[in-house]
């Protein structure tokens, strides 16, 4: 096989951490993968390999660290400026809540039968709105979504009160004085404040600060394809339909275009069918286009998942134990496919326990143990690394074997 030309760095992580409560599944992992390079990620079961993959393609959000893919950061670094902005917006929400309570009470008071219960319910809701300021400042994702619901309701109520203000001309504020002079300016302030909060809390940088970076589908559109440890297929669909689903990130047709069969949607459907067929032929399933995915042999299901990942037009493939369950002949065929993809400039990051497979394929190897990167280098160097031997065999067994 001719020597491959390896390109620029496509993926880079720096001190990537993922914690689940008190468990650190990935601990300050820094690695890089270049275009056209085949990189293996190995380690004992439970080392954090699949969790690292989940972080890379945004199926789970990293706790800290950075991920850069195709020149774009996938992890938002929260800046002091963003934190200060969110703190000030939270204060605006708190002040609007103080305005909200008398407005709601003034409007609803004449209509309520049980005045005391209504007051208690609304005061409780006000207290909850004040409590929401705390998780907002701690950047809890659910708090931003809940605030959006609150201010949407506030904006709708304020708009209705302003447009129908004459209906409240005779309403008095708890029977003390006319409510109308308070309602119009209060409704305007509430509406404008709600509008500001809606716009500001939905700014891309604010959403990212709340832990909402590009979703997995956006990362796929950037060019990161993925297969899984356990084949995730639609077993009742045909092999062709499974692969066509991988084309979803590359299509533009909307619901109406698809339902009414508009020309653009038809062209995309034809293009998806052609490219899905090409991917299936590449992995050796060209004669099984119409076969139901659930009826395929396990090795064919693994190849089908690879075909679906290729249908996304990836710059990089994450392969999670692709030869698991395959016989030696099927493994050799997969090695050939991966080398062809690498020759085409596609970067490969692969998790595998079959050391013979890895040593015959990888350009570089990274080794994880208990979430920590313990070694990296060429396959030959890794094969003789004492830390790697201990991680797989255990310290006492490794010493005995030596």
C-alpha cells in the first residue's frame, strides 16, 4: 500500500472532562486527529472511550475542556462578559416580576370568588419567579427554557391588557382607586421587558453559555459521521431506507415540499437514493438494497451502519468497535474499506478491542484507562508500553508475564 498523505488537523481536544455526578468518565483528555489519518482509541472496558465519542459528536455535553472540529469550537467557553449579561438580565426579570404581581392581581381580583386563595397562589408563583433567578445565574439549561415560557405569557397578557384597556376602565385596585391609570403604563413596561428578555436570552452566545452548543445533527452537517457500539438501525426498514435517513442532514426539502412532491423535493429524493445505493455498494451490500435491516446478518448490519455514516458525507468517521461480532474474513474486508476511506482524505477515529486489527490499521494509538490518557504513539510503541500492558493485564499479572 502506498504511503498516504496526511493533511491538516481536523479534530483537536484539550483537557476534555466529562463528569456524571461524582464519577469522572473522561479526565482531561487531549488528542488530535488529522485529515486522512487513522487513529485508534483503545483501553479496557469502562475506560471512557464511548463517553469520549459521545462528547465529540455532542450526544452528551462535556463538563469542561475544548473540542475544535473543522475549525469550529464545539464547546462554548463561558466568558465573564456573558455571565455579567445573564446576571443583569436576571435582575430585569426579578423587577418585572414585582410589576407583574400587582398587574395580575388588579385584573383578576374583581373576577375571583375566593380572593385569599387567589392572592396566595399568585404570591407563590411570584416567589417561584424570584427563585428562578438563582438557577439562571448558575446557568441551568432548564431555567432558561422556563424563563422563556414565563416571559412569553407575560408578553401575551401585556398585549391583551393594552389592546383591551378600556374594558378595565371601571376596575378599581382592591377597591381603593381606579386601576386604569396603572394598567396601560404597566402593560407597556411588562411587554417591552418581556420582549427584551426573549431576544437576549435567545442570542446564540447566551444559549451556548447555558450549555446548548451545536446539536448532534449540526455536528454531522459539519462532517462528523458516527457508528455505534451496538448497531442503531431501523430494523423494520430496508437497508436502502436506513442509509437514506443518513442523507437527512444534507437535504433542504421541507414538509410541504415532501408531501406535495414538489420538483425540489423529488430531485433530493432521487439524489438521496442514488448516493445511498452507492454507499451500500461500497460496503458490499449492493445486492441487499431491499432487504429488511433486521433480517441481515450481524456483520452486514455493522456494514450497513457504516454505509449510513458515509451517506452523511463525512470529513471524519467515529467508528465504535466496528469489527465486533465479525469473523476474520469480514474484518479483513473492513480494513480494506477503512484504508480506502483514509486514502480519500477522511479521518478515522476508531475504538476497538481487537489488537491485531488495530496494529495492522492505525497510524497512531491513544490509550485510555479510567478516563485518563495514559499513552499515545505509534502501534509499535504502544505494544511495548508498560502502562498499557498493566492497564490490560493488571499490574501483578503484567509483572509476572515480564
